[in-house]
């Protein structure tokens, strides 16, 4: 979720840098959601999650999202920042669905608990302990022997 809300954390600095209104500042987060919806629709329409190995798609999405998010540091304008944020959203669409698919195939028993654990780990900082370890590890670390 840090990719999703990174611009929100520094929105005051962007408001000052580019003289943005509160509405424009809000678009830095909103456009990520729009990119996620577009990315999810495209990936689903093209059946990418079933064609590309989940681990590779997940890694590519995470890396692309991180690069697009880091590009905010050199974005020269509000418009280019919106493009970076849109790409971040599209990239996140390549992270969440493969994560759900991977966790669903790894667990035969207690699949609902496992999916709940991964959703919590991906969406809520409270799903991690003080060292940043995912709550999913507490579900069952011996998942392949079920």
C-alpha cells in the first residue's frame, strides 16, 4: 500500500512545489485508483493472469510500480506526476490478482484464512509486526504440505 498512498504522504510538498489546489493534490492518489481499474480490466480482458506465471507477473508489477513511484522525484510538472501515478496504479493491477491466485493455489486447507491473510498483509500496515513481517507467515508457514 505504500505505492498507493506515497503521494498522499508528500502532498503538502507537491502543493507548494507546483502550486496545486486541494483538488489537484487529491488527484495524485485518485489517479492511482483509476490506473488500477484500467490495469485490472486490461489484464482480465487479455487473460494475462492465466497466461503469464503469477510470480513473474507479480514481480514485474511490483518493480514497475516502484520505478513509476520513484519517478515522482524527477517529475517536472503536475501532469507528468499524474502519468507516473497512473502507471503506478496499472502496475498494482499486476500485483494484487497474481497474489490472490498464488495464495489460493498454495493452500488446500484453510484457503479463506490464507486469502484473508494476504489481503491484510497487502492492504493494512496492521497486518505486519514491528519488524515488517507479514501476518501471513503466522497463518501457516508449511503451506506446501497441506
